[in-house]
């Protein structure tokens, strides 16, 4: 198995994703719903990575190196239009008995993202969205003290500190809340149904 070539292919997927995000951000096209071009790229990247996973199993750092393993996780995290793929990857990642802190953090982020899309409280407070006050705030979580304990066990900062960081990054990137949050949330619920996150 040519793991070096596989790793390079996975890293290319990540780079294409980041380049598109940077371009959309520069053009002020990020944050107004799920951009069609980004959605298409996320779908294509997920299909390619899924075929790789079918060949080699989950692309752990031991198989493809740290950079490609991180790139795989990013592609999976961005494959929001493919619930079955994201769930499959979370199970494979959990079953790979991750030992590194980075892999455990990846599991936390991925499981939180899936929970939010499925309408369940997140456990680590990693997922944020615009609130009714026009601020980025954590999506629903179970209990602040428990969230902060779980975050601390992974070496992450407190949810309060993370919220401040996320908000300052949004300002730096010139991101703004949707003009009509209620309408945007309705559209989000319809989209989640359409791709199979909720029924």
C-alpha cells in the first residue's frame, strides 16, 4: 500500500478546502448560508476520502502521518451534508483506540458536531453559532461545569475563554450575524432534514 501517495492526496483535499474558504472569506461570501461551491467541494472531498477509508481503514497518524491524519479529520468535520459518512468516521476513529491527545480532541469536536446537527446537547462545547443577540455562542450543551471538566481533561481552555476567542476571531474575519436569524434557523432545520440529520 502506497501510504505516502495516499497521504499526499488527503493533504491536497484539505488544501483545496482551505483555499476555497480563504477566497470566500476575502470576497465576503462566507457566513451567508452553506455556499454552493463549498458544499460541492465538501461533498467531493468526502467521497474521495470515503474511498480511501474503504481501502485502508481510518487514516490514522500511524498509517498516513500526522499532517494527513489531521487533514482527514478536517475533511470529515466539513462533510456536513453526509451524516452517514460523518457517523461512520466517528465510529472508526473511536474504534481505532486513539492514544494521542490530538485524536481525542478530534473525537470531541466530531462528536459535538454530530450531536448539534442531530439536535442533541454537545459534551465539549466545541460548536458555535449566532445567537439572538448577534453574538457567536456555544450551541446547546449539557452542563457548564461538566463541559469545562471534559475540556480540561483534553487540555482545552474553558468554554468561557473559548467563547471570547471565537468572538474575537469573527471580528477579525469581519463576519456578521445573519440579517434574519429566525429565517436562517428555519432554513437550517429544513436543510438538516433534507440531508438526513433529523426526520
